[in-house]
C-alpha cells in the first residue's frame, strides 16, 4: 500500500444498523476482540441487539464514526470524554489482517481534523498498552507526547501497563 494514497481513500462517516455485517465479522476475529475489549463468542442475535442499541444511543460527550477505506467499512474512530476543547481519541481497525498498514494513522489524523473543525477540540488525549507497539508508534508519529503511565488492564490476554498521551494543537 502506498502511504500517500491511503489518506485520500480514508473517509469518516456515521455508523448505522446497516453496518452490522461488518461488526459481525469483526466479532469473530478473536485477536481484534482481545485487543479492543470486545466480548468474545457473542451470539449473532445478542451482537445485533448490542449494535442497534449502540447506533441509536447518542451522548454529548462521545462520538463514534465509521472508518471507510476504498468505500468499505474497516473500523471506527472515537472521541470520548468530550469536554470544552478536549477529547480522548480512540481508533480500532476491525480486521486484524489490515493492522500495520498505516490505516490507523491516517484514520486518527482524519478524526483529529474532524474534531478540530466541527467541535473545536484542540487537546487530544489517548491511551494505549505498553506492549501495543504499533499504537504507541502511531501516536508518537502524529505528535502525541507521553504524559503518564497510570493503571493497567488486560491486552491480548496479558495484564499490561497503560500509557497516557496528549496532543495539543
């Protein structure tokens, strides 16, 4: 994949109930589920109810946008804990076979631009796991700086140190 072509092919859009088939595929990828805290082995019916509830509930302090690449939904980008001019950025690429190709980086840049333009966000926080080298490198390449190492949680089945980052525009 050519890096300079990726950003032109990334598009953020609102998620809908029609995206369920992609979500179902992601839910069957145990590596994705372990990396993103998704419950494994959900029944399709339970997953569909969860997804419907998810896309129909909106809050003022959280935005989740779908990430399209080549007009196919490949993941989602989050802005959480939105308050005044700050938010926490999260990126998840749904198919683990697409990891490490620059899609998360370009999606994060797109979400930062979207949040800055549409919501006036100028301070972005992010958190990742010590062993998630790809995520750490992506955040640092964007310009995030490590601000703390507080807490731990399970990542890919192993208890892992959490690292907090911040980007000031």
